[in-house]
């Protein structure tokens, strides 16, 4: 490699063949392989092949690092030598200054008396936010790591941490073992706490993160995550455990597994399971405020017009007013659907099995088989006529139902209906609109006595614009929409070529007989349902409004959901207003306002405020705010969140969080975008 | 020890200076002679070729004082060669100046510049005008 | 008032029936979305000139939380990204997205009374919301494709 040719370009070259000296002056550039050295004056000594650069120089190294120095003595091939006053810029992010540096084989390898930082250092802000001073730094070119000896970490110029040895990956490295940014949290539940995650690369397809979580009031916890990628699947195990036994002496924590595996010909196995030590742990240590933990194992296969799923589901309740032994355990839940064409008619066959047991309370097993036909014809004046019918049979086996005791029942259900649609279109260059009146005449029938079968899965009935033109509006199969009913409504959609769009739906359901299995307050009771009113308006590609409401006979609103979203480069606003009249599932009115505002003040500052307010009891449910400041080398994030509700025997608490993320030590997503702000500008 | 550039570009002023060309025109008044067509000047190991050369003589001794060559000028000496469009060789001072896309080649090394100024007595030289050179570094 | 039957006249929409092939859409909700599209566009002929591909992304957010911090209502919001192409041609002639919401109640209660619906009911309500949302988006997609075929043919 030594005989690599060297190219030299300069304004003047003078040669003194007696002394063997070649002197290049004026905008001198010397190139060898990928190394480029630029200076104003350079002396190349023919006799020993040495290149000495008396004045300031810059070297663009093979690995992309740009190095500035006061002077240097290098070998002819620019590969090795001593560089004085070296200042290197690695991957355009990390700046390193050293009083002297040794370059071996074209790579900056040893630096002495070093200051390293990824912050832009200019006259107006000479003190970088963070910097690391070290006696000596060795740069490992193969592992792309920087090893610091006797390093002092400085924040705003003040030494805050001394480390005899410290290592970090080069900025270009996006996956290397090492410490991640620390997190400082304070919470009403566990007091003051620090998290210092360590990311550990096992091999190309496996890595893990271990995070000591030191709290002032509950001692030390350890979080661990393990991720593995297979050729046809992936698995993620995560868990937390208290190390020293707290007051009650037992170990607390959780362990969860999330993963999938393709077993071949599109059959996929999935796991999403969590084991908990106690009900309050997740909420108390800020992991989640859920009131139910669902664990599911499933097999599934999805094709273009068919699928089957087979799963078992374990619900673990964290609710204070519910004991685990009354919670059902589903084993199995099976669903099979296939649709195909019979000439002009679309046909579907389906089957499902649901079997669950409880320690205390009702167990139930149900098998259903069904088939349906659906045919649409377009008549000449533009009327779209659709006929549909389906029939299914259920086999029920109920044990220790509190009212009915044991029940074994066979039931058949059927629906038959006609749908009339007459869409009209109005075409103008700037707007195209479609108005579509829809009428569905449906008859539902079922055999046997509906009261014999307990209603387990059809309690939570929903009536809105998405179920207005549906047949059988019960979510499950334990209940069925029978007798004659007519869904009458109107759909409207308009769009401008630029994409501004309005959609609207209005309608009502008329019944021959009231159906008492519809829960009161669902809007479907009586012979005439509530009015469904829904509209969506994308004002611009930044602002969108959507509303959905139910109004009773005298047009007073029984339910309203209104959402306004706005987002541009600097401001994002999400507001949701909900009003729900009392119904059987929730015996009290509910009214809530949810607001989330994010605002970017400038390149550095970003603020976020969010709250959820219970308008009926006129107080807050939760509120949070976050402020982050970031530039090309560091991001500070301060967050505060408060939950005002008492839940799972955890009283209202406020959490503060402070995170400091350093850029330039391995790839940092956003900080890298605000790269070097050149000085003064 | 590799050869240094220009080490061979030295002229031995004791050697006779011999000029050959297709045609020759002499102007007594200006004391000059104009050689035209495949002109070649030889002095010891140093030779210079050009399309046209104007030589000025010393009035009394008749020695050649200056040579001005134009058109594909080539100066060579054993292993080294320098070519350019124009050259001015002042025999008394030993200075030779070559201009116009000068290209110096020596073994594996080559050097290009707009102008080259060599002191043939001391073997030193200077190039200017965006000089470009490629050479093989010494193994340390 | 300028409105005329969409399928009546010789409008582009009228010829659209049976001309749109719908590619597979992932998941359970994808099945229902695709079925509703086939219902609106009719069975595609083997050499249907248009191919519609849809990507459905849904996300459930807590809509209403009550004092006991238990969520009493969820909002399943969905976005469907659609691409309409002339069969066999990569360059789409329509790239668009439609969005919608479907809410569903969660088992809720006023402690100390136990919740009035079991988690089996909650799972059924959640799955039903997914189906309803998919079918609702399918209606909007069908309209958007009809409108696009109108504008394309002008």
C-alpha cells in the first residue's frame, strides 16, 4: 500500500534538488487515497519522504472525520504522524480538540489532553452546554468507539462527574452497547428516582436493555427488556422487579411477553401476555393506569376473502370493585369466515365458538354456524337495489347462571331485508357532491325464548352513524334484533379537487315493535330511535372538525361527541368534547373535555399542555405539561403530570420528570436535525 | 535514493552548443539567427527541440548569449523531460524559463504547471500557476 | 338543482360497477372493509381495469374516564389510505385517505357496585366497533373512488 501515489496541487512548487526539498505554497492540497490535506505551505522532503506542515491545516480523513490542526509532521503517505492542536469534527456532530494527536494508518487514533462536545462553540457562547475533558482519548476504528481516560464531564463549564474511564460510540453508530440517556423522575408514590438504562447488543438479531430504577422511598427496582428477531417472527420480553423487599416484604413487579411467529402458509402464532405481582404496581410506578390486563395467545390465518382465528384470553382485573374469581377466562374463542361468489350473488359462511369459565359465577359455551347471501342490482333510473338474507344456528350450554341455573338451548336466527339506495351526483369543476338516500327494510326472527339465554356479550350496544345502516346492532350473539325495522337515512359526501371534504350522515330507525333487549339510553329503544346526526369537515389539510350526536324525539341531544384537530408546523391542537346521558351501562351523565396543545416556539423550545376535565363534576381528571429545549447537542425535557382521581387504592399524585439527552454520542434522532448552527447566525 | 527532480537538468557550460535545423536565416544587424523547422540544440547531455528558435550572439566573441524557442518545445536530459509552448534560455545566467502548459516527467512522477523556471547552474527550479504533481512517497 | 342520478346517466360511476378489483386488506377489520367495498363496486370481472388497495390503521383512545380513573368509553379512530391504479400500472391515479371514528362503551360502574358488563362483553363491543368502523370507512372510500372516476372522466 505504500506505493500509493500522492497527488499535490499548489499555486507554486519550488524544488531544491540539492537538499531534496520540495516546497509547495499557496492553496496547497495533497491527496493520498481518501485522505485529503489542505494547507498554505508544505514541505515534502524527498530524502526521507516526510511531509511537514508548518502552518494551520485541515485533514479530511478516510472515515469522514474532518480535522483542523496548528501544524503536523506526517509520513509521505499522510498515514501516520504527530498532529499538534488537533480539532476534529466527527460525522458532522462531535467536535474533539486535542493539544496533540497521533494519527496511525490514516485514522485519528490517540489524542492527548482532549475536550469533546457536540455543541457548537462560538465566540458568543464559548462555554458549551456539555463537554468531556480527558487526559487521553483512544479512538478504536474497528469498533467505532471512543475510549476516554481520566474524563471529567462538564455541564455549562462546571465539572459534574469524574470518570476514570468512559466510552461512547461514534455519532454514526446507531446500534452499539452503552448507557442511554438518564432520566430523573419524582412522583408522589415513590418519591425521587433516577433511571439509567444500559443498552446491550447481544448480536445482529438480539439486544437487551437493563435499567436500574433507584427510588428514594421504595428502594431499587430493575427494569429489563429483551428483544429477539427471528427470520419469521419477533419476541419481546420485558419486566420489572423490586430488588430489596419493601415494607410488606414481598417482591413486586410484572413480566410481559409480546411476540409473533409465522408458522408457514400464512398461519401466524401471537402472544401478548402479562403477569402481575399486585393490582397497584403498574399505576403506582407509572407504568400504566389501566384497570384491566388482558393476556392472549392466538393462532390466526388471514386470506383475501377468508380468515380464521383461534385464541385463549385471560383477563386480570385491577378494579377495586371486582374480584378476580368473577372474571371470565376464555378458552377457546374461535372465529371462521369465508365469502365467495355464487354467480352474481355474494355468499358468506361463518362459524364461531366461544367458551369461558369463572371460578364464581356463570360459565358458558356457545357454538354458532351461519350463512348469508347478498345480491345487488342497479336498475336503470339509478336505483341500487340490494337483497340480503342470513341464517345461523346456535348451540348454548350455560352452567350456574345466577337466575337460570343450567341451560342447554338450541336457537336459530335469521334476517332478511331489502335495501334501496338512490345516489345523486352534482358535478361542477370546483366541487363534486354525492347525496345518497338509503332505505333498508329488514325482518329479524329467532326461535326459542330469548329470556332463556343469558346476555353475556351483547350488553354494550352502540347506535351511531356507523351502526345506523346495520342489521342486528347487538355487538355479540347472545341477543338479536328481531321483528320488522326500517333504517332510513341520508349520506352526503363532497370533495373539492384540492381535497377539502365534507361528509354527513343523518337517519333514524323505525320499528314495528319496541325491542326491550336494547338497553335504555342506547337510543334504540321504542318504536322510533333517536335521530343520528354526524358530520365531518376537513376545512384545510390542517384543520378538521368531526361531530357525532344522538337527538331524541324532541331533538334534545342525548349524546354528543365533538372533535376539533388543528396541526401546522408549529402548533398542534386536539380537543374532544363528550356528553353522554345516563344509560343502563353508566347510571350517571358523563361530560368531559380533553385538550392537548403542542407549540414549537422556535428551533429550540417546544411546549405541550394537556388536560382532561370532568365537566359534570367540574374538576380535572388529569393534567400534564412538558417543556423541552434542545439544540444540536443536547435536549432537556421537563415534564409534570398530575392525576386527580383515586383509583386502585392509589391516591392522586403528581409526577415530575427531567431527561437530559446528549446528541453526538451515537445517533440521536431529532437532535441531529438541528445540526451545527454556525456561529453568529 | 530516488533521483531528485532537476538533478539532471544541469548544463555544462564548457561543452560546445550545437544547433541543427531545416532552414537558417541570419540577421547581421540584430546579431540574431533564426532556425526554423525541427530545430535541435545539444549541449552535453542537455538537448532542446522546438519548431522555431531565435538565437542571439555576443557581438565580439560570437558566443551564443540567448535562445528563444517556440512551438512544441521539449527539454530533455537522460531520464527527465520538460515540454512547453515557449522557452527562453539565457546561457550566461544559466536560467531557463519555460511557459505554456509545462509538463515535467521523471520516472513515475509527473508535474504540470503554467510556467517553470530552472537555474541550470544550481539545479533548483520553481513552478507556478496551479501546479499539479503526482509522485510516489518514500517508504519511511 | 344540478343533481342527477349517479348510476342513471352514462356517468363514469355507472360503468364502474364490476370494474374495480380490491386487493387483500390485513386483519379482521380488513376483511369486513373489503366485503363492503365488493358490495358497493360489485363483483370484479377477471380483467377488471382498476385495482384498489387499502391500508387500514386504527387506534383506540380513552374517550371518557370517570372519577375512579376507570375508562368508561373508548373511541376507535381509523384512517384508511387508499390507492387506485389502472390494473398493472404502478403509478396510482388516486392517492387519498379517509378517516372516521367509532365509539364504544366499556364496562363501567359506580363503585362499590361491580361493573355491569363482563370483559367478554367488552371484547365483543371492541370487535364490533372495529367492524362498524371498517364498514363506515368502506362507504366513504367507495364514494371517494366514484367521485374520482367522475373527475377523471371530465
